[in-house]
């Protein structure tokens, strides 16, 4: 990779990074805002590198200046409230569904079984609640993280 002297963004801050790194070496001597630091290279990621500094792992994304400017306009995907859904742990086939909309479930109750790689995965309710929707039926093919069962919002006490 060679010698790098760049101003980079860390969150909303701009810092100057100087380093002389040879690809394939795990130790990276560097200076960040003229302060000497030693980084450890772990692996490449789809958008950059995974580095360690003082025991903390950082995923470093490498973007061109234009990519960085455009990335400010990309909205983050909303986080799924997993307390209100049951998702498939992996791609597979639904063997059975043990609930229907309107059913009351208790924590730990079996709600569905998904088969993947000839192993059956019993999916259980993670909380007490009422089934709002069942999005699959026995025999359905499902992908990893696909929402299988949704729970209704419980009234606040």
C-alpha cells in the first residue's frame, strides 16, 4: 500500500493520518494528528479493513471523497424490533406453524419449526404476547432473517 498521508473522517471529526504500511504485514505504525500509534491489521472487509488499537476493534471504511459526500445522503435501514417478531435463523423450509393470528403465547412456547440442512430448528416465543400475523405456512421456503410471525403491540400499563 505504501505511504499514506490523508485527512480522514472519524464520525464527524476530521483527523490527519500518516502511515507507511506494507500490505501483508499485521503491524501498522502510524501517526494520527501527529501522535504516534500502532495499529494491528486483522482482515479486509467488503468496504475497507478491520483494525485493532489498544484491544478495541474498528471497522474502517475506505471511501473516495465523492463516495463520502454521497454517503451522507443515504438513509440508514430502520432497525427491526426483534421483540415483536420471529425471524428465520437461516434459509430453509417451514415444517410447521403452531400459532395463528389472535393466539396468546407465553415465553418459550413453540411457534414454528424451520428445517435447514436436514436439521429442524424449533422457534419459540421470546415474550408473552398476542400473535398479530403469520406470514408463512408449512412447506414455505424462507430466507435468513425473514419475518415469519409478528406480535401485536401490547397496551402499556
